[in-house]
C-alpha cells in the first residue's frame, strides 16, 4: 500500500480528521487528549458499522487490532491493504519479530503509545499528538486533528512542537 490516505471518523459530538502518509504512524500525548476515544470509535465502527451513529470516511479499510497477544501474526494475516490501529496494550508491538513483519506487510500501521517503539523504523515526521481545535464549540461537535510533535526547526535539526 502506498500514498496518503485521508481519514474522517465522526459522531454527532466528535470529529477526527487526519492523513496517514507512511506505513508507520505514531500517536502520542497526555491523558484525556482523545487517543483512546479515537481507537474506541474505530473499533465500534468496525464491529457494528454506522448503526451506532459513527461515520467513517476513508479510501481504504481501517481496522483496530483486537486479537490475542500470542496469535498476532495469525490475526494480522487476514488484514491486507488496510490501515491497522493498535492501542498501547499489546507487548508484541515492541518485539523484533513484529518489526520484521511490519516492514514486509502491505498495510499501514498506526500506534497509539507513550513508549518508544525502538524496533520499528518510523519517521520522526510521523509522530503526532491530538489537539482539540476551535472549529467547533461545546455543545456542538468537538473537532480533533493531528499535529506533528516534531518539526524541522532549521536544516538538519528538529524541535518539539508541543
């Protein structure tokens, strides 16, 4: 799978809108910024469709990994050409075997984690936080967008954008 994929997931109260550009994307951030809510919405949509008032717009299938820790390879074999989201609960994502699998797979992977993924070769440009934008105001829809945690400050150096 190649190229940029624009994703919108929304309910009556929340909206997430972001682009996934590379095979590995990392979402980091403090508690209560919307990371787990994003995963929960995607998971609920995957299992129940838009019957729950959740709308997903994407040119490729998005799925949340919810398989067994010891059967991750088997579980992922059924996912081809998808964007697969992982919450930080899975220890296998830190293994060398998983890193080798990701580098060969025809999927994009999005990791919601606070820990560094030392075995995965991801770009510093693909580490994001989630912020709530002023586009909508309570009690209307709350708009969430990704922002890069690091950006190029000057040629050859990076700065933290928090």
